C-alpha cells in the first residue's frame, strides 16, 4: 500500500504520452502550434541533447479518404493534429512519449535497451491476489487526478484559435474514457443540432483493431507508471459460449444491485464510480463537446437487452468463422464490407455468412449491446471497466488472425478508407503521433503475448498456476499442521505405552483382557417392525 501511495505521488514526475500534455495546453503552445516539451533528464526539447528525439514539422498523409465524410475544415480531428499543432516530438531508437521520455512498448530500463515480453492472462486464471490487485489498480487510476495531461472541453474555434485554452483536469482512468469518446464522437458542423453522425475515427473501418491495440497498450503503460508495478498486464475475458456476464461478480467487475438491477452491487468498489461523456444525444442537441463532468453512476444490466439486435453472446463457431476470413477489409471498408475480417470482428458483418450491414450485431458489438448500460454507448463505453477485459480479448482474436494469415503491410489500405483510417493517417487523439499501419503487426513485436495463444502444455500450466500459487501461500500452514500432527501422534503413543505399562506391569495382557478393556457395551440387534416404519418422501439499448 505504501508503494502505491508513493507511486501516486510520484506520477507528476513520470513522463506520459497521451494527449493533451499539460505542457502543450497553454496559450503559448497553442498559438505557436508547437508541442515539443523538454525531457526532464537533460532539459532539452524532446531529449534532443541525449539523442532521444527532436522537434519536427508534422507531415500528414495526402492520400484521399472515402466518401463517408464529405466535409473539409470543419472538424478538429481532420488531418490530425494540424488544427492544434504542426510541430511535435519525433523520437528515435527505442524512445517514445510526447517528450521522448518513455520507452517503446516491449522495452524497459533507463536507456530503453532491455527487451521484455509480458503475458496477458485469462482473468479467470488470475490468482486471488492478482484479482485484488487488478481491481485496486483500476480504482486507484479512477481516483487519481492526472498530473501529466488534461482534456479539452471546447473546440479549437471556441478556444479562439488558441487564445483562450479550454481544458480541464480528469483522473488517469477518465483520460482514457475521454479519448474513446473523442475519437468516436459525431462531427460538430456548427450550431445546435448540426452534426454529422456517419463518422468515427476509431470504429466502423480498418483502423478499429490497430487503434484499440495502441489504446490498450497506452492504458497498460499508464497503470504501470502509476503503481510502479512493471509486471502489470491487462487480463482478458474469453466470452466465447458464455451464457451470462461471468465477470459480473463483486470480486471482479461488480455484481447487480439487489434492488436495482441497472446499477452495481454496493459490495463492488465500482458501484461508487461516476461516468462522463456518456450523453451524446445531449451534446449533439446543444452542438458542444463533452465537458468531462460527472453524469451519474455506472450502469449495467447484462442480458436484458434488445434481442432483435443481439440474439446471444458470440460462440466459438462465430470466432472461428471470423478467423477464417482471409481479407482484412473489403469494398467500401465500412459497415457494409462483405467477407471482411475487420467488419465481422467489429460485429457489423454477420458471423455466420460474412455479409456486411447485418441486421443483427455479433462479435465485438454484441458484447456492448448485451451489457445494456454504459457499455452500450459507443462514445461512453470505456466508463465500464469490463471494456478493458472485453477489448483485450478482441485484440487477442486480431492477433490470432495476424498469425494465421500473415498479411503483408500492404494489405492495410493506404487510401480511400473512411476518414481517419488510411494506413498513413495519424491516429486521433494521440500524441506523440502514430499511424494506423504501425499497429498492423504482431503483439510479439510490441512486447506482449496472450496465454490463449500459447501451446497446449503452456495453456495447461497457465490454467493451474493460480491454484499452485494458492497452495504455495498455504505452505506455512501445511508445515505447521504437519508438525502439530506429529506431536499429537507422539502424545497418543505415550498414552498408549502408559496404559500398557499400567495394566501389564511388564508383560502383555491376555488377549481376552485387551478386548474387554476397549470393548463397547453389547447392544441388542435392531429388529425390523412394519408398524414402526416412518413415512418417506420418495444493447434493451443498442449501439
């Protein structure tokens, strides 16, 4: 506990790489359009004096986007991040971060030259101590205000082109809630109710798997820095063939409230959580951004959803069919794509036929609808911690597809994908900048593995590991019990010898006397009597 408190105090001094960094949320930074903070290690911008990186002019892709978003110059996310900044840090070697103060995924150490691979485990294969740690870390992130970065509450135009910065503090956890909201929000075209809904910079198109892969890696990285636990990894929920929300227990993600099934049990720490950015209809009506204010308790009512939209949770057969699709994306590369691995994984392609624009949602989308609460709003879904377990398994399926089909980087579309999804497009709203194509690679190249993808012997070892750890924790008690048992045996032996000595003086009692000594009184045998026989008693919300 002391180490956790120390870590939370020290988080101010730990560099981060989310947006918007505090150092770049000032009037001067916005007016100069430069986000090149200094690295504390040497005091130079982007750690240039130590060879970590340099401040560079951002060059965005000029490849054409698809026709789904027919506007230009109206949304702050277009040609990210040029509306806010045209100069950012470009890190070199194994360095990363908005000031090049961090290590690339999979690398550790002061000089980022220690290569390590972490394992993401099935949440039901965690030991009791690991489950407690998971819940504690999530809650710590929710309760700790980020010292590294803030979130905008207004558009660049509302900030008077940078003259009046509009940012607010949120917790470490809620920065990620905001990021998921911001990437998926509707485009504000100006004025109340004037929005464009057919746009999403992180969903409904090829960037869905790479964007969420990077998002989870960043979230995992922030938890490690907050807690000081470099061994932490996000567990996954293998929901194949599940009949209900198996993780909805107070020990894990929270059970139902006994009086109100739409909120969480008071026995769960998550029952005290408050959500934000969960009311897109209200923001659209007013023509504003989410202002990151509290919007009530976390809601969830799994299974009581609209069965016309989601029939059931995904099965093993659904997953296997999805994995069998050979094309990463097809056609218009949106929700209408047929025989597209990405579209079927996301849940808009039928998981039995592969046909796009399905009337029923499946796979990834089915889980969101099934949860019937905060998870069922695309923009606000990250409020529910189940989001992390769910998307870790979605990422695991993505990884299995990459290993099975080994696509070339050229299979990721370079142009004509919906806005935000071309291979060379910088992913919204991340700083430093990373393209979609960069995360169209194996997880092993990014420093992590899934226990689900290990060989059979390794999977068996993983499944029994928590039980062995529990036994190891009980080892001291087992030794103590053994010692006590031995002492009791010695005591009984001494009593026996004393009785033997007392009754025989130095010789054994005759056999009939020994029998009489320990014999029980004789009883009359039971006689069956018929007259003494006793009577026997043989998404109701959708996405």
